[in-house]
């Protein structure tokens, strides 16, 4: 009985492995609008973003900020499109993962893990990480809600969702980094990517089949 269960499980795993290209496709489709939106937002707000890249007091204080910002915008816009097409996927994912890593270290790291402040989270209450700013955010949010409740259009202001405190931690950037790392290792996947159809192995297979025909 146990042996039969193991064999059934192994057969199931084998069948699932044939669908690995779908998981990689979904990763690409998820990341494409995220990266392109990030690049487009920087492009639309180029001057203010450039000031943030350049200023050492309240910004990143990066050298050659105009050049670096232009490269990031190009990478995020063109890289997002490349992920959609599954073209130069590993190289693109390496570049984008570096931008995520830099963002984690230079922008989000000082804020801890959580993107949205949640005082009940294990990632802020000391169970795994401790973040005093997150723990005090709930009191601030309660005060804000108390003030807003005095307004006649309070229900309208919350009609799109409840108010939250943006903690701006590394959570999102780290998640995108992990997703991109998967694409670095496994590539764009079979069948539904240009990388697959342009690969020498596929070209040799098609040529061999045509010669046999």
C-alpha cells in the first residue's frame, strides 16, 4: 500500500513537471506590469526622482544620478517587455533582481520587513522581527480615524478601502527579488517564450525533423 502510494505520487510529480512552463509564464506575466509601471512612474516624474537619486540629505545621494536613473528606467521598461515576450529572460532577470536588491538595501531596509504597518504581525511584534515604528502605527491610525469620523463624508473617504499606514519595508522588493531569482535559474520556460524557440537546441530539433521528412 505504501509502495503504491509512493509510485502514484512520483507519477503525479512527473506529470506536474511537464507543466513547469506554466508556472514560469505566470511569474513573467505577474512581473511584467510591476516592472513597467515602476519604470513609467520614474519616467513621468523624472525631475523629482532625479532629485531624490542625487540628494545626499533626504535622498539616495548616488553618483551620476541622471545616468543611473536613465539606466533604471530603461531596464524596468524594456525589461518588463522582455519578460512578457520571454526574451533574454535570464539576463533581464539578473538586471532587475539587482535593482530590487539595491532598493532593499538603500530604500526599504531601514523600515524593516513589512510594506504595510501591521502591529499584530510576527514580522514586527518581536516573534521574528521587532519594529517599534510598526507597533506604534496602530495608535496613530486610530487617532487619524477618530479625526476623520468627525467629517460628514467619512464613509465616502473609506469607500475604496480602510486606511493603512505605509511602512515601506522590504517586503515587496524582496518578493520580486525571489521571483526574479527563479527566472534567473530556470529561464522563461518552454513553449511560450521566445527564448525557447530561438534556442539552438530547438533549432536543431526542428532541422532534424525537416530532414527526416
